[in-house]
C-alpha cells in the first residue's frame, strides 16, 4: 500500500496515485535504504507547481521509470509547503553541486542522508536539452554499484546554514543595498533583471522607505513604476484580480499561472504602502482588485486557502487564457472599451493568450479623453462581466484548502493593514487572528509544531489586530507570542525551529523568516519593554553582500531602527474624537509604524517612556514618538500627518 495515501497534504495525496512506492520524509525510509543498500531519490514539490504535475504525469508514471525506481531506489516525496525548512536545506545542497534550484526539486541521496546529485525537472527521456530520467536513473544505479567512491567524493551533508560573520549596524549597509538594487533594476520594464521576473515586495518597500529617509525620490518612483508595470501585465489576472507567482519574460507578460496566498499577501502590503506614499489611483485599484480576489476566491469560511493551481485538465493556464474573439464576445456592452484597453500576449507558447493592458492606464486615459478614475471605474465593470463569463463557462483550478498558519497570518496582517484604505476584509482577517494563541502549529486548526515563520507572522498579525481594534486580548496574545519568539533568538539570528541552528535570513523573494521575526519583535518593542540585541541584527544581515536585494526585508528593519520607528499612541477619552485621530495615524505613510489605540482607563499599559507623556490632557489625543522622543499631545488629525512626515 502506498505510504502517502492518508497524508493531509494535497500534493502527497496526488502523488500517492502513482505506482512508485513513495515514502514520506522519515527515518523509516532511510532505514530501509541502509538495510537494502540503495540510494534515496527525493522529489520535492507542491500542489500549485505546474512542472511538478508534469513530472508526475510524464516521468513518474512511465512504466520503465517506475520499475527502475522501485527496484534500485528508495523514493521519498516531500511537500515544500509542509516542510519549508527541509526544502531550503535540500535546495542549498543541490545548488552547491549542480547550480540548479526550484521546483520540482529532484535529489539523490545516500542512505546516510548525504546529497550527491540533483536538479529540477527531468523529462522521461532526453528532451528540452535535458537528460531524461530513464537514462539518469540507470547511470546513478550503475555508479552506486560500480563506482561508489565517486559518489562519496561528491556527497554533501545536509547542514544548517548560519551567517559566516556579522555586519556593522549602520546606514552604509542600506546604501550598498540600494546601489545593488539600482544596478540590477530594469529601467524599461521595472523589477529586477532582464529575463523572467518575480515580484520583490521587500525590495519595493525598501526603495519607498529610502526615499522617505533621504528625500531622494528616485527610488520611490522606480518602485511605483514596477508596481504599475506588474499591474498592467499578464502576471496580474486582468479578469479576476490577484497575482500569479512570476512571469517567464521581462515584460511581465506571460506568467506561471499558479496563485499563492503568500505572494498576494505580500503584494497587498506592497501596493498599500505605495498608495499611502503616492495616493496614485492606479496603485489603489491594483490593491483593491487583489484584496477582492483573495476574499472571493481564497476564503474558505475558516481561513484562507494556500493556493490555486496553474493547470486545468492538464492545460497550462487553461482557466486564464483566451482567444481574442471569445474575449471580445464575452465583453458584452464593454466590447469597445475592452478592445481599446486590452491585448493578448503569449499566444505562441500557450493554447490561447494572456490578457494584459496595452499601455499605461494614465496614458490610455488621456488618449481616450477620460479621467483616469473614470476609466478605472468602467474597467472594473468590464472586468466583472468577463469574470462572470469565465466562471460560468470554465472549470476552475484546484484550490488547496489547507489552512497553513504562516500564509494565513501574513494575509490577516495584510488585510488589517489595508482595511483603512479598502474597507474590505477585516472580519475575515480577525477570524484568522482569533485562532492564534501562544501555542502555534503549522496549521491554524492544529498540527505539527510551528516554525519560525509561523510564530513571527502570527505575532505580526496579533500586533496589527491590536493596532486596528485597540482590544487588549490581541495585545495579550502578542505579548505571549513575543516570549515564545524570543526562544528562537540567538546571537547569530533566529533559528528555523527549536533545536535547530538553521538561520533562514534571505528573501526568496518572499520575505525571510528572520526578517519577519526581526520586524515582529521590533514592532512588539514599541508596546512592551523588550529589546532585540544589536548582535542579532548584525548577524542576520551578516552575509548580505552575497546578494543585497535578497536581504531587503531585514535591511528595511535595519534602516528603520537607525532612522527611527514611529510609535503613535491614540488615547480615547470617550468623547468621539479618537476615531479620526486613529484613522489619520493608520492612513499616513511611515516606513515602520506601530499605532496603539488605548482607552483612557487603560493608559497605564503603555511603555513607561510614553506613560509619563500621555497623562497630559483630558480630551482624546495622540502622541507621536520617534526613538525616545515624544510629541506634545495632538488633538487635530492633520497634525499627526505633519509630524509623521517630518520625523
């Protein structure tokens, strides 16, 4: 019987249908390999991964390959959503040996757990310029039997990564990082690099913050340019909203069609921050359409689904691609507008085309003699018409309804952050946060022990819930989680899990667990008497010169520590004036800001340094504190904006 059949992982359940005798990652699998003197084949993938499905269907269903694996190997399936810490280690080992990384990840290991070869996608026979799995398996089996010394010589142990050294905690690190980002920035299409492109939300946010800190607006303009290019491109679902994982081209035209909860959570934050800084209506529309997609298509009534598949009935992007005649016909009364605004791209590589905006919507509005807001309103109605047609005529992609704590907490944080702007999602976000307590598990509803990313994101979501509602229960949970999170902290950074020494400190480009943990404890330090040691910060960014853009999340926190965290305390005296003060505090941009809403009778809960100040005054009032300096009481919302922008 296949050992994966009863797994709670959608990816492993699908894999259980193969004839290969798959094991989960376990001591049992390696014990069998030692007993039978066989190498181990590990396949790492995810339910949302297009090429993982292709490899399962074409490679791991091939009778010759099935027979080879069952006869000469012990086979293991790993779901990277279930075991991201293991995935990171295997990716690192394979990259060191072959230079390849990504999903599916194919790993060959000794029975003692050492990696000796690997790669990503392997077709059944030689094709796409890649060695076929059938030939590769035969060669590995031969080497194992006849030339095992060669395997031993090339083997790498799976080791925990720790930074090799610390780095000075000063603004030069921010400057070097910004120089690296600008040097790799695509000035024509936005984003980093000139080939396939991932969104880099932490990079966008660092560029925005840098403009705030220095007054140099170049980087903020480049950040806005990237966000608009993505919103106009095919990486954004122009019909249904939300972002696909990445684009396979420089122009953001053709995506890999999977949609992940974590990606959209980070991009909601990205677009929200940019909107607060720029007040650009196009950025606002990208934010709103993404939030609407998440609430409509990923909400399960208990939490947020982890992902939506790329494929439908084995057709890549089958739900998302169109023929031009069908797109125009489905537009109904909006036919003329759709013809003027949209085009199809990628038709040569797909069984249809991907919808994108022809040109920048500001330029398009001028050409159409329309106000840009009016054009966006009309486009919203056209998108709705197309979405309803698409939903009524096409099979929807598979949705992974596993409620993982990390992406759910990140989405709750994003929705609570953006709620004052969009007016959407607060009930769903608080429903997620209400499931959080001191004991964090991999899933919201229970399961294995939580990882660093789970604890850090849960703490951030709890603090944000407290900032938005002022309810003490969220503060209390945040305080408890802060104590738990400190248990992950060492002088070298935050470990991946208790008992580990792995320091996951690079954005991938999703924000790294160490960046999240650093941000979470810094945020908590504004409302509780805790401190993040400088040595820990120094170590987290210690190896940043290896690839500065991939440390943007942690360097954002570093820059904020150096330039000052904004702590806004709104004291509610029950006179009806606190609401506007609170709203203004939430809606004014500052790179790193913690807002605290306290009732007059609870004012003693704030930090001692603030407590001495807020006893001044009797009406509802606000205090803006930067570093160890607090303003006099503020009674007018407009003054909050002025103080936050000038401090």
